[in-house]
C-alpha cells in the first residue's frame, strides 16, 4: 500500500468508494470482489508526475487486458487495499468537501491553524513544517465548507489550493518569485472516525493503533513484535472505572488484581507474576501507591519482560499510565458520580491555550471522592489535584511541567480468614477490623519532560519525576485462627516515608541504510527510592496481643483498647534504599515495508540495601544493621514481525530481564537474590475497519527465578522459591465493529506453577501461583442506538484460583455481568451526559482474591452496585 505520508497520494474517484456507510461487513465482501483478476471499477493513481501536467493512469480501458493486469497488478492491488480500508466510516469526497461545518479556530500560527482545521474537518493532514514556518492566519469562526475553510486560512500566506476533478484536495506552495509549485504530502479527505485521537475529548474509539511504551518511540502496534494492550479513556468512561485495577482486570487478558495487603496498594498479576507494587507513569517508575483516574488518558500493559528499556520490571509485564495532555482548544468538564453504599465522586477538568499563538497551554484536573462500602467502616476519602503547563514555542521544542497532590484516608479491608481449604462460611459483608480508623496517605508528585527535534531525523527526549509519599499506618491485620471461631489480630501503627526519583535521556533517530529503514534509540535512565520508618509497631511476632481477638461469626466493634496499642513498645524500624542505573540501545529495522526486526539490549547496575530493627523500633539500630547488595546484568531482547498484509502481522520475541532486587521483608534482615526473567513468545495481530478493530493472539513460555513467597513461619515476611514457570495463550479483541458497535473480548489460559525449590520452600513445589486462574475471559460491548442514546452489556468469567502457597486453599470461580446506559443532551455549546452503570447485575457472591498475609485471608467481591453520573462538557 502507498505510504500516505509520501509525496505520492492515491486519490479514489467518488464512484469507487464502497457504497455501504453502515455495513462494514458488506464492505469487506466488496473487498474480496475487487481482489479478483477482473476489476469492474476504475481507479486513479496520482504520483509526483501528475502534478506536472501528466494524465493519471486509468485502467478503465484495459481492465480485461491480461498484459495490463500483470504489469499493473501491484498498482491495482494498492488501489484495492486502500479502497477496502475506506469502509463505512468514509464518506464520498465530494460530499465531505461541500458539507458545511462550524469551526472556531483562533488566529495565530498558520501551521497550528491548518492542523486544527484538518482535524476538525476530518482531513488526515501531514506536511513539512518549513512550508508554514513564520506564517500566520486570522483563523476561522463560523460555518464553512472544506474549500471555503482552506481559502480563508491560506489568504495572504503565499499558499494555494486546488480541488481536483476527483474531489480530492491538493495544497500547493508557490515559491517566491517563481510559478513553480510543490504539493504538500498526503492531504487526503477521510472521515474523522479513522484512527484514535487522544486530543479529542469526545472520541468514541476503543482501539489505539500507536504506542511508545514498548519501544520508547511512537510505533504502530501492528509493527511492534510485542504484546501491548491499551485501555483508553473511552472504555474507562463507558464502564465508570474509578480505579485502574478494574479497568485492567476486566479489559486485558491475563491481568488480575493482586490482593496483598488488602485494598491498601495498587498491585497487579500479569501472566501469573506480581508487579511488586510498581506501576509506571509516562515511562517512569512509581512505587507503592494508588493512581487516581482523573488525569489519566490511557493505561498500557506491556506483556512479558520489558526490562530492556525500563529496568527493574517483573517478568510478567508492566503497567504504564499515560496522563492527559494540555489541549490547544478550550475544553471544560464537570462530573458528579453517585452510587450504592454512599459512594460519591466529583471530577473537574479545564484545558486550553493561554496565549493567542497557542504556544503555552494549561490543564487542570481535580477529583474528590467519599466512598463507603457494603462492609461496615470500609471506605476511602480522597482529594486529588493535577495542574499541568505545556510550552511549544516552535515545531521543534516542547516542554511539559506537572504537579500531582493526593490525600487519602482509608479504612482497609483485609478480608475473611480460611478454615480448612475454603474461606470461612461467614456473611460476605463481614468486616473483621474494629474502629473506623485506617491509614492516611499523602503524596506530592512533580514531573517535567522536554523534547527537541534537531531535524526530521533526530530527536532528544528527557523526563524527570519526583514523588514524596508518606503513609501513617493504623491497621488491624489478621494473624491466625485461635480456634474454630476466634481470630487473633495484631496492630500496625507508625509512619513510613517514601522518596522516589526517576529520570531518563533518550536519543531517537531515523536513518536509511542500504534500502532499509532504521529507527534507532540510545538512552540511559536512573532511579532512586528510599524508605524510612522509625518507631513503628508491627506486633505480629513479639507476643503483643493489643490487637485482641474477634468472633468471625459475630464480630463486635469498638472493643480494641487504643490506649493500650499506643502505649505498647515500638518493635519495628526499617531503612531501605534502592538505586538503579541502566544504559540501553535499540534498533527497529524495516525491510521491504513488511518485515520488522526489533533488537536491543540493556546493561543494569542495581543496588539494594536494607537495615531493620524488630526489637526496639529504633531507626538508629536499623541504620547500624544496614547492608546492601549489588547486581549487574546484560538483558537482550529480539523480536521479529512480518506483515504479509496490511491487516495481519505475525511476530515472535525472546526477552530476558533483571527484576527488582528482592525488596520483600525478610525475617532476620537477610538478603535475597534478585529475580531473573526469561520469555519466549509468538503470536499474530490483526486490524480491520481503518484501525478501529484490532486483535492480538499470543503464545508464551515465561520463567522467573528467585520468586518471592510468603514466609510460612513469620507472618508478613517473605522467602524465595527457586523458580516459577508461566505458560499460556492470550487473546484480545478491541475496537469498533461498526460506527455504532464497540466490542471488547478477552481470553487467557495461564498455567503458572512453582517448578524448582528454594530456601524454606520445599512444600511449594508444583503449587499454582496464587490468585491466577487457569481460565479467564471477559466480554463488553456498547451500541449507539441513536446519536443521543447508548447502552452496553458485558461480563467477566474467572476460573478457580489457588489462594495460598502453603496450603490447599482454593477459591471457586465466578461469573459477573455488568450493564450501562447513557443519554447525551446537547444544550447550546455544551452537552450533558446522563449515565447509569450496574455492576454484578445478578448479585452473585464471589471471592475476588486472597492475600498471603496472616490467616490466608480472602477478599470478597462487591454485590450488585449502581453508579450514576451527570457530566457537563463544554
């Protein structure tokens, strides 16, 4: 297929556009009708020569000539493939050009004005920045056709335009003092529905065709030999996900929420392995925190070891949160959500340009939530604000500065204990804590990034992030069952301080050597994390019984003596520091436009140190016990992808990784080895309907050495096993089947087990990894019945899971069904969206997962819950 970014452009006569605007399946059948030796319709191919007076080639008079078919076959196929891509979402060029639309484009930079007009008009527009550098436009304000809009924007700029006989747009630049003209590359009339636009707050697309997470370069997923799944904002809004844990577990195959420490931290299992309480934000690592979705544009999951570019990644994969951008046109929104069990959440957003030239833009996102639960005392109160400034003084340089402040006051749910190999038969709304008191958390995050384009081939990018995070603990952890009814608990109190720094510097270049294209990446990164806890109480192992006991069948509250807890001696202090430095390189090679080879490597220097005091809780003693270990490793990655057709890619990869130095709490202040990962993977990807519907199917074999397990003797601590293996099949389908139907379908078969013994882990050999079902599937779909009304339905199916490594605890499988409906009412220039979501419609009781702490507690899932929403956008 022709590259639409090249000086050549393929223009189709109106009569060959597929006629069905509402039936892409019919269009697909039409594609196969075109893909036969006799072509019953004509096409026009325009190249550089056609702009110099030459007539375009036409097969109108030669379509039955075998000689013509053999000599022009590649051109014919290119025309057919492009025609098949322009399905129901593409309108005839003549209609698009003559239709009037309302535009509000401020005066200023001509390049920015043209880009905004092209985006609003539905024109895929790319061109060299030098053609518009230094030129300005008065903008547009009113209703215009495409032709009228170009005429007004280009007035007085020295740029001209023409509308060809085939209803295509050609923009020409007249050289000073010369009548010669050159054509801007790739000006093509298409639908606004083609492709995903992250700057459009009203986008309806479920499929995102581009990502930079796996390669740190903007790369099409169809050309990336890695399994990447993206959950865009559109899906999160349709499902009213107020946590990214829900957004991922119900929309990405092979991802489950990890239940360690109950609801306290954000943690995931990917391909059977925990992410170890780490997520990434715009490519930089965060540690032990919770994300607020108010300023999140999309969430990316990179399957398998991704340590080549990021380091310290668990071999199952990584989660990368992408934040929202400041926009060059004003947008404002206010949303109020309200749900079952006194759940309230308010979010607000504002963004737009600050100056007339739109070089300085701002964004402000904020949320407040007060969430209760079907369990007594359990809940979360949060305040979140996130301002952002973006500066783009020219087409070469861009800088962004961000701030996030978050305050959480939570009451944590540690679930219910285990009796035998099943969860205790108590009511699902049972809460086994005591008073309505829990941990409070405060975090301040600052981030800065900039990029500079030296020319069209080379660019440098730098990112920096600092997060200051502290938690003031108060929790009653389950310890063990004293008898058939009484559960012993132990208190955790005190303050812990976390400081995290991260930065990277990347040089990206595009070069051509010997008819091959190379996208090169050379970079390095550094991260540093410290943790300090002084004078804490962690009374699990010192005989302190201030946490008391509770009858699991008839719990009584307000029975714990808080004075006794706060007067008990300190028994825990810790000092931790982790530093990580890495350098890496990568080359994405493209051969014959169909074969893609992604190769690279990384060398890491990692240092992890810890000192602890489990006697007097003295930080000085913990510092005196401090000792560190150093690790170094080279991690290679190679991937190959072949794209025989534009809609099909076949790929395979091999990857190694150095996971984070084991940071689990080891009793006795012992050091344990870092985790090492290795993966083999093969699969295929597809894209249909102008990249609106995509799928990935993968087969993988993954091993992880020195895996962490819960200590069977000392509650709350960890030991290591020798090796665990995960292998399976994953399938994801996501996108728009028609203009009105969105669909998500996922399935994962995961066989994750411990395959080799380690220290104190003989009993674990052959056991399944906890919280990882062998079979997991989900389905979600929405249908736009009218321009105003949309409804959706879906479900999640999860098989049985192991609940504990050291016992035969097994959690039964479950199925859950969810529904939604939304109605949009335009009010002048604003629009009001009324939405209702019902989760667990059939009110099924199920266990969401298990923790490894204490009495092998299991976390119960939510019963039927209703979430309503009123959202005003302008």
